[in-house]
C-alpha cells in the first residue's frame, strides 16, 4: 500500500496533535473538518461535503442521511457531523449485535447504530479527541441511548477486545491516520469471525504535491487520502475478505474549490489559482463506501459462496422460475459487484438448459411408447444450442 506520509515536514506525533486541535476547535466553534481549528464554519468548507459554506442543518444532509433519520437524533449530533457518507445505509446491522465506530465524533453514527441493534445490542464509539468524547456522551444521554459507550483512544491501537464486535463502521476518519495498515489490522483483530465492515472515506487517485505537503490538508481529510485500490488492498492484507466498493460520490470542480480554498497551502478563498487546481483534481477525489467480511476460518477468499457467485446462481434461478422481477433485481446486484455480461450470459444459458432438460426427457419417454420421434418444434422447445425452434423432421409421427 502506498505511503502517504512521504517527505512531509511534520512527524506522526505532530500530525495527531494537529488533528486533535482541529476537531477540538470544530466541536467548540462549529467549524467543519475542512475548516482550520478555531475558524468560523462560514469561512471554510467541509472536507467531505465539499461545500464552501456550511449548509443549514450541518453536513449530515449532504452526506447521505435521510430527513427522517436526522429528525430522530439530537440536533447537536447532526450539527457536528463531518462525515463523507452514511456508512450504515443499506447495511445489515441486526438487533443484538455489537458495533464499533472508529472516529465517532459527536456520535451521529453511533446513535443510528443504537436504533438498529436495539437494547440487546451494544455500540462502542472510539475517538482520540477528549472534547468529542464528552460531546458524544452528552448526545447519547439526550437520546436515551444507554447501550452506547464512548472510549478515548487511537485507531492504530484500539482499546477494544479481540473478536468482540460484529460490525466496524467509520465515516471519513481513517484518511486522517498516518499508519493506515495498523488501523486495518486493528479492524480485523476486533471483528468476530463473520463480522463485517461498512466504512465511508475519502480516496484520491492523485493529489498535487503542495496538497500532500500541507498539514492543514492532512487534518482536513485530504492530504492523507490514498487511492481506492490501495484502500482495498490494505483491508485485504489485514485479512478481510470480499472487500468491495459499494458506492461512490465523486467531487466536481465546484465542490473541490471550496475544499482547496479553505485548507490548502494558505491560498484563502477560491481565487484563480484554487479554481485551476480544483479543475485539475475534478474526478480524482471522491468518497467511497467499503464493505468486507472477516473470514470464519473455514472458507477461503473467492469461495463458491462469494457474493458475485451467489448473484449468478440467483440469476439462473430467476430464469428457471421465469420470474422477470427476480431476474432484473439480481442482474442489477451482479452489475454492482462487477460481474461481467459474459458470465451472466453463461449463467442464463446454463439455467435455460436445466429448465428444458425435464421436457426433453419426457419427449424421449414419449418416443419410446409412440415408436416415432417427436421434434422439439412440435413440443414448443428451442433447438439444441440454437435458442430457436428446431425444424420438423421427416419421420415425425402422423
């Protein structure tokens, strides 16, 4: 996995202290992750939302949360949400499960998870900023979420027991870590066998060197971003399986202008230099949602029961059952998983052959009793391997 630290003029300790200062200031003044610590939120943009002015209701509304979802939460948790996505959207978190949120901030994702796991489940929020921990605890008390706890600690050395959680979630935080392989290893360590991840984070195909060298850009969720490929490879190297990107939000030049203008290299507001840099980076920076699973020790990666193969089997079953809605649904799911049209065509052909096999067997049985051949065309079946009705034979039954 690529090293994003490179030759930056600051140490890991300096970087961590800067991140703590940035977020302590954010929770006190309302500034977003793209806003320098202590600055007004109106002066800068969210690293993750890409807005140059803080939108009404906080950045949560532009990160993929629903109106009803936000309305059920304490206003403070919503107002101080600085994420780049909704990691719990469409997740299969169930009642009674344990969820760990890395970089829990003011607690928005923990409180959403608390609703999903119910009173029999457990949610742990982890953050390295004491001010964030205290604010999150206040929000949990306001929400009456007694099965949520918040722990102070680093993502690289989590104060969480081995194999103790069913889900690890995170929202625009791991990009801030100077040692991402350590974070990925910790994720694999704390997950139970069969446990899953749902992580939203900023990734970048490439960044200008001036951005990589900026500490403000690091603490603003940008300079530490790695490529999507490196992110997947890092999770896989830590032992996670079936790692994939389930959704993306690519930032355009207008959104990036607000981001670059507030965090990078002291350029200030979005002038010509910033606009030029934003246009150059458009399409190269986005938020991605990563999913994956910790193996149970009995299956290998790429086993027969991988999600892609399961969708191919489901496509075949839909063909065999002549279920058009089923076929359309599993076709869409297979495309999201990167299954090729050729593989789907093979699944369809195999299923159709299996579907026709009983009818052809019955034709053979009928011929045995009738003493003459019954053609596929007479029986309404396609010809073998052609997909079209067979031509009548001269020796058909009279």
